[in-house]
C-alpha cells in the first residue's frame, strides 16, 4: 500500500466530442499505415501462439539501429523492460536511484520489487551527474536516467552519461530510458540515445519504445539493449509469450517505415520550436525541448491550474505535472500543425493576447 497508483493523462472531457489530447505524448499523426496493414493481416492468425524469441522484430530493430539483435530484448512497452530490471536486479534491502523530475514508474517498480527508491535532486531542470554519484551507496543496484527527460524535455550530453557510467561501481546498473531519444536535437549525429554505451559496457542498459515516435502506445511494445549477460538474465524473468503476434507484426512494420519516422521527427522539431518561441514571447517560461512535448512554466501554481482549466474549456487536454515537482508547470504534447495552432490560440486567449 506504500506504492502510489500511476496517474495517466486524461482522455475525455464531459460533453466535448472534439477533444484535442495533448496529455500523453502520443504521436499526433496516429499509427503508421504500414503498421495498420500488418495488424490487419495478423488478425487471421490470432489462433496461433506468438514467437517466443521475437526474432523478426529484433532483426528489424537491429538493422535500423545498427545493433546486434542478440543484445536486444522486447517487452510489453518499455515499462516491462524496466520491470524486468527491477525484478532481476533489485530486491529487499536494495536501493534504486531516480532523479527528481524522472518518470513516476521508477519508484513504483522499485517498491514493487521490495527495494527502496532514492530520489536525487536535479539542477535547473537537468539531471545532475554529481548528485547521482553522491547518492550511490553499497545498497545501490540500479540508476534510472531519462534522457531526454520527461516532463522537462532537457537532455544531458553523451559525455556526461559516459562520465556517470565510468564513475559508477561495476555492480550498479545504469539504465538510460530513451523513450524520447529520436526526438533529441543531434540524434544520430552527436547523440545515439546511449546505444554505443549500452553495447560496450557490462553495466549499462538502454530502453526504447514504440509508444511515442512510432505511434503504437495502445499496442504496448518496447525494447532494451545491453550486453548479452544482462539480456540473458532479463529473458529468464520474461514471460515466453509476453508480446502478442499482432503487436509484434505491427511494431516490425513500424520500425521498417523509415519515411514515417523521419517525417514525424522533422514535423515535431519544427512545431516544438514554434511553440517554445511563442510561449516565451507570451511571458511563459519554456526550456528548449528534445522531446515531443514542451514544459510551460507559469508564474505560479494558480496560473498553471487556471490555464489548464481554460484549455479544458476549449476542449484541449494537457498534463498537470505537480506530481513531477512542477506545480507551476503544464506539459503540452506537440500536436500536428492544426493542433499546435489550436492550443496556442487557446493559450493566447488565456493570457489575453489577441492573435
Ligand atoms: C512514455 C514513456 C515511456 C514509454 O513507456 P512504454 O511502456 O514503452 O509505453 C518510458 N519512459 C518514459 C520516461 C516515458 O515518458
């Protein structure tokens, strides 16, 4: 009973049919058409048990990302991979480190495994490597890092993550949660989401998801990448049929549709920057974001609550993030062009600026 219930983004407003949902960082375009087709084709084979080892999906991920499929594990969302990590590596008497504004699932999963979550301060909404290192004790088993962060949208550079990995004791596993990695500025260029680090170290794991960029949040598919020894351990606590055949087929098709992913990344980057600039010009603080959302910071909690209510009145759902340490904040998912115009018009109306 010490575990807090996870609170998700809302999806309905009473009496409103045209709700614009910008509260859960979902892909505004919807699922890739290729994934929809693969799902439809899988329907006639639903009587067959799915693959136990996810070979075709791991091969597709490996090919696109240039990774060894033998070092990949697939889960029911990346949440399940994070669950495996806590189940396998953290137990009663152990500590699991997460950061101040990190994902609320980390303390939930740590407690469910019997371990104690340890929350480390961030500095100016960015992960603070030295603060993490100062919190490491003999009991520490796992360190969870969200990069880019949620709900901050900020990123620490690969060099900083490497410094953290170098300084952690060998028996502590560093988990780089890359749910938003593909949206980061410099992705594929200066930032690989932690792939090289996870591939080359015995104690670093990278997790990724199909729920955001790939538009498959409702299907629940994610994956992890680490050395073979860790993958072998995680596979022992994984249920053999954890992923359904339709989900595997749709995720494989989504991964192979590179044009869809590239288009979504480009559109998101453009609209995210438009939102940040306009919010800033309206006097609402907003950091540069490396994800598919922005964190709008108002003068105080009252103003944030009032703006959320005004947006709700306009049929728009955004996320209050008091539980993530930002009572004055609203996390707003970057929508499509029309959705972005709609939410910005509603915010302009809230602050009393006519467009
Ligand atoms: C959305 C999100 C995930 C993805 O979870 P899935 O289980 O893959 O849907 C993971 N970590 C963070 C920080 C997220 O925001």
